[in-house]
């Protein structure tokens, strides 16, 4: 695991919020005001998800450009956004990485290979509304169609370029009612790949829309627990070496 210098949180954090496949920064629009109400800064990132020429390097550049000079970073990646989130952690000092209902890559593994490598199986028959939106309000579902689109295929082709997990304390939050990445599946993958126990909350695959207050509370709690978790994370990774 590569070592990067760490700084203690100044008291207020910048939450860098990275959406999943085919999703825009709008995905986080109910969470950002809840974090900002506690004095934190937020950056909800717009990724070039529809650009067939854009690879994860372009996704990382878009994220770094959005961050600018901000520091005291808590990087949050949802679903496919975990690939971008981990790569950002290799570019900047990051205090905490939080993965929410997310993919957990291994060195050299493309997002396209991840599915078979982890033993993931999609629900059959696959109904997008039933799988992703079953617990999202009708009003948000109707509004959301203007903020999602077809995910380009290029990010699924290239291998995850890191040689090891970034040296950043990491939390994983799964959703117990997730019909895409089931709780049982996520528990197994997180234990195997991160050597930690995932945290759990209710709801489906899109908690920022279905349960924004609960998700924001979790993120705020993670910041408050950072010092203790940093030690726990280090111990877990050392025991796994």
C-alpha cells in the first residue's frame, strides 16, 4: 500500500461527491444542502459519462478540475464512481474515501471484467425501474430522467491502473434493499477485497435520492469518527498483508 502524507481535518471538510454510471451531479442534489448546513463544502462532480472517447483519466481530470484548490477532502464514490474516486485518492491528499453501494476494483481489473470476477449476477428479468428506482419517490423518478443518460463503454474497457489500494482510510456503505448489488454480494466482496466489514443502511441502490438525510448523517458521522477509523483501517490492512 502506497504511503501518502496525511493532514488532520481542519474541522470542516470538502465532500467530493462522484456519481455512478450514466448519472450527473444532480444525483447528489438532496444530499449537498444537508452537508452544507453543517458548515462543510461540497463538490458534486459532472463526469463526461456520455463521451465514448472519455476514459477514467478524463473522469479524474473532471473531478480534479471541480475540486480546484480545495483540501480536507472526503471523496465519496457511488457505484461505478468508485473507480474514479479511488484514482482521485492517488492524485491528491484525501482524508477519507467512502464507497456507497459501489464496485471495489482490483489492480489491473477493468470495470468490464469486474462483474464476472466478483461473481455478480443481475436480476432476471431486468427492469430498470424495479431494480434501481423501487424506493425513489414518483416525483424524483419523473424529474430524474432529465439528469441521466446512456453510459459510454470506454470506462469499462481499461484496467484499473493502480498497483494497490490507495493509502486512504476507507469506509464502505451498502444498502440492505439494493436489488442490483445485493447486501449478501456486497458483504462478500468488501470482506474479500478490502478486508473490512461494510456498514449498512436501509434502502436500494440510489440512497442519495431515496434516503438523502440518512446518507448525509452517515457521511457526517464518518468525518467525526475519522481518527479512530484511521487506526482501525491501518490495522485491518496490516493484518491482511
